């Protein structure tokens, strides 16, 4: 980041400072290419003393053992602690989570990369096409799966936040999860965070 060394007093003003509507504008005018000026004008927050970046290829992450479908835990490989990110690939007839479950704290988002994912809930079964997102709020029971009669595998990017252990609870049909977790089973087969199932 050679350009960061050129910071001026104006660069350290808060983004909402009226005198800093376009940080570094005067410093950049008339120099370099448009791309260079754009890159320099949007220097990341300078209050952060350390920055960290990780690139993880899902092909380099081995599938987890003991799962009903292929699961690759990308967030573990990346070392993230606030969000769980996983990729699932389910063949026809395979379910994504270990059990019909809900989370007490974690919100989940499932983005379908390819195929069609089905999600069973107490109210209805959702059909989630490729390019679509399904979300589940805390205390919302769900079971994602690829039906037996599906023509193709389904690939899903699952994101869960916060990434907490012991938050997944097996759902018993006919019961309603409570906000205090009453009736939850911490020893359920899916009593782990795992970010989205």
C-alpha cells in the first residue's frame, strides 16, 4: 500500500466531516490514471492497526466426515471467528444438516449455487432455485435437502452468524422452540454451529 504513506491530515477526518466530502481530492487531482486515483481515494479505514486477508479454495478443504452430504468448512480453513461459512453438495436423496434443527442465536443464510434446494419448515416446504437465497432466523426450525427425485445435485453456500458452538438443537415436530432455549437438546447430533446446518 505505497499510496497510504501519502496520507494528509484531511485523510484522517471522519467520513462524515463536511470538510472531507471527498477524502484526498486535492491531493489526487491531476495525478496518475483514473484507476490509480480511485484506488488512492478509497484507502481503507486508517483506524485499523492490523489487517488480515485469507483466500481459501474449497477444493483445498477436505470434506467433513460423518455428514449426510459433502460439507466443506471454509470458515475453519480461513480462521474466521464471527461467521461460519460452508459449502454443501447434496446428491439426490441427501439432506444437508444432520437433523431437522433450529438455532437459538445463529441466523443462517443459504445461497443456492446450483440445482434446487428444498427446505422443510413447520409451516411449509420451500423450493429454493439456483441463484436464490433462503434465510432462517434464530428459533426457526428447518431442514434443507435435495429430494430423491431430483435430477441434479444441489450446491449451497451456507453462512451462519454469529459462529457459536452448541447452538444447533434438534427440532421435535409439533413443538415450538422458545427464545430461552427451553426444551432444546444440547447433545443432539447437530449440536454445533457449523454455519448453516
